[in-house]
């Protein structure tokens, strides 16, 4: 059973999300919070698998709440809820460890799938959509920052990270490198472990921030 904590200052939205998730036999809503501070407290006591986190809230916003959760509970995944695709709060949440974001207007089916994907430790979004968000905000701060974590990678692993950042799936990476998909998956897992990130979304953010992948 996937345990979910709902965090949003809109009680009607929380009620709607609870109803939608209640239709999935493998998902259980274990708690609700209307602000970031309460979200952190409940996450510590309830240990949910996934936190559906609004980013624009009074008091401690979703970015700060995500930062605290990621630091204290690495096993809990944060899925950001937003009204806008290009939301600077979302960019901030991704930078501090959120596993992806979901538009609030997403369909019920997409919401359920998103929770399952994040709970499984995978990237929520179509990688190209995540890349689009990252590019939008990296363009506003184009100076790349070197990161010593990239020095840990072999040439092949650096190539794999670049392909991940360009939005390729494991199957597509396998096609480019002419290797088995299982081998590509192994390479990706090894890269994530070496650079110390939680998922592919975080790898994309790192690759752009370090200038490993350039902007058109």
C-alpha cells in the first residue's frame, strides 16, 4: 500500500484529491496538512511514502518544507502540485530534492499514475517536460557551476548522464549506446548513486546547473 500525505491550503482541493486517490486500491491517504510546517510534523509522525506538496502556502512554503523533508526523511518522496507549468517555486522545490511536479489540472488517472511512479522511485514526468522546466529557469541564471561529483563518473557514465538530461528513457539510451535496456538501466542507477541524487529529475537539474548539457 502506498501511503500518501496531502499538503495544500485549499481544503476543497485536498478533498478532491483524497476522493480520487481513494479509487485506487493500492493508495491510502494517511493525513492532510494546510501548511508546510504541519506537513513536516505529520511526515515525521506518519512516515508516508509520497507527499503531495503544494508550493504556494502561507508560513513555511512548499520549497522549505520539501528541503526539510528530503534532509530528514530521504525515503519519503515529494511530488509538487502546481497551477503553472513554469512556476519558480517548483524550480526551487526540484533543486532541494522534490522528485517531480504535477499540474493541479491533471486528470484523475494521471494523478494516480504519478503517485505510483514517484513511490517506485522513478521520475514523475515525461523527461522532456522536466527538461523544459529546468531550461526555463536555467536560462535566467545561465552561469554554470562546476560540481566535483561529476569527476566520479567514467566517460561512459558521463555520456549516460548527458542522455538522461536530454530527456531519453532507458530504452532510448540503450538504442543510442547500442546496449541492452537492462544494461542502460544499470548504468543510470550507478550514475544516480555516484552523484548522490534521488532520481532522474535531480540528475537533470544537476546536469544543467553544471553545464554538462547546454541550452539551445
